[in-house]
């Protein structure tokens, strides 16, 4: 059975292919409490530098098999 999962992806404005991605729901809500300490710091960093280092995040579907 295929299950759909989502990720919130912050793409770099300057380095093609560089991005931060975090698991989220279909609306882009990230469960902060489920992230590791390092992932939580990266999430808050990416949000802080939107428009300066990273683009506005997008919600992407990721099919699990």
C-alpha cells in the first residue's frame, strides 16, 4: 500500500540543489516536538532567513512504498 507523506522544503536562493526539508502535514505544519535538536535549530534558522538565504518554503508530496 502506498502512503503519502509531505515535506516542507526551503530551497537555497544561491546554491542550486541546497535545501532544508522537514516532515510536515498536507498544509505544511511541522511537528516541532518530533524533530531532533539539530533539525529544530535548522528549521528555525531556515525560517529566519527566508528571502535572504532560502526561498519561501513549498510543501512537496513524497510517496512511500
